[in-house]
C-alpha cells in the first residue's frame, strides 16, 4: 500500500509540472521565433527552436511516465520503470542534436560573413526567458529529486540549458552593442556547446542505470541505518541495490537468532521491509534472505 501511494503521488506531481512546462515552452518558443525573425537574431531564433524542442521532451516524459507506471506482468516481472530511463536517454539525444544543429548554423553564418544588428527586443525576450526557464528548472528539479525520476531530471536540465542559452543570447546582444558583429553567432555556438554537454551528462546517468549501477550513496547510507536500527537483526551482509526508473530494488542477507521459529523470523523480515518503505522516499522492492546467526555464516 505504501509503495502504491508513493507511485501515485509521484505520478501526479510529475504530470502537473510537465503540463506546466508544455504551456510555458509553447509560449516562449512563439515569442522567441517571432521576435528573433523580426530582429534578424539567429541566436534568439535558435533559442526559440530549442524551447520548441522542450515540448517534445515534455511529451517524452509523459510517455515514459505512462509506460513506466504499468503494473509488473509476466514479461516484465520487475515492472516497466526502465521506460522512464529510456525517456531520459531520448531527451538527452534530442539535446545533443539540437546543440549540434545550433553550432552548425551559427558557424555557417560566420562563414558567410553574416552580421546582425542589435535590437532591444532581443534583449527583453532573452531576459524574460532566463527568468521563466530558470524558475521552471528549479520547480522541475525539485520534484525530480524528490521522486527520483530520471526522465524528469533530464527535462529539468533541458530547462536549465534553455535558460543558459538565453543568457548567451543576452551576451551576444551586448557584444553587438560594443561592435563585435558576430557576437550573436558566437553566442549561438556557446549555447550549442552547453546543450551538448548537458545531453552527454544525462546519457551517462541513463547508461549507469541500464548497466545495473547501485543507487546513490545517500540512499545506501539511509538503508544501512534502517537495517542497523533493527535490534532483532544480529548481523547482515550482501546488500545489493539497483534502480529501475524511480524504484529501488535491493536484496540482502540478515542473521537472526537461530532458535527462532520460521514465523518469528518472517516477522523480522516484514518489519524491516516496512521500515525501509516508510523511511526511504522512493518506492522500494525488497528481497530478504534469512539466515541463522551461527559462526559459519558470519562475515
């Protein structure tokens, strides 16, 4: 029951912030593309396309959430949580492609000796975008960390990269004011590099989970504290963890009084599972192997 409640609460929060993101991204992309076209700002138009790509990654988050929330079945006994991980990888791939395209078009503009003229509207839109996307990044990141959603965390960084790209647009505008004719294009290249860096980082995190990486050190330390707090457990070993989307899967061996009957030993296992589910913020799937506390089994 606790496990299901955690999943339902997380799903509602993730959906809410993602729908909010869609609305903000559509509004920003329209404003940036229109003003960028009127002002002849390549950096702002690229930034607008980047905001539009955010809508696609928002959709990827919702799709991953929908697939990842499906109940375990015969073909996926550990659930479908990895769908969210694949969504995170897809978002990261979009980031890398968008960043590469921005660098390409900006480089071509420099090669053609294309010079832009500074327009105040470009700076105003960039500042509005910085404020909106940084706020959206912070809100999204908070929920992503709270509910351990890899796809939402990747999307949060997509928001942050958009805010950084708007910072680069503003810097490009200022450089144009000081007479550097290619400031806008150089800013667009800087934007592209930042976006690619974020994409590569998210891909690395996704690969770590797909290769059965352990959960983060803070969660492991919390798990250890919960186990050590159970006085009925005399010793424990072989703790192993991994993540599947937002869920933690762990198994361990515990040593208990060898004179206990099976029912009493089972109650110790159940109490440990309940404590872990209550004190670990993310959903936990636990397998406990009970052993008698005898010298040959001690580690």
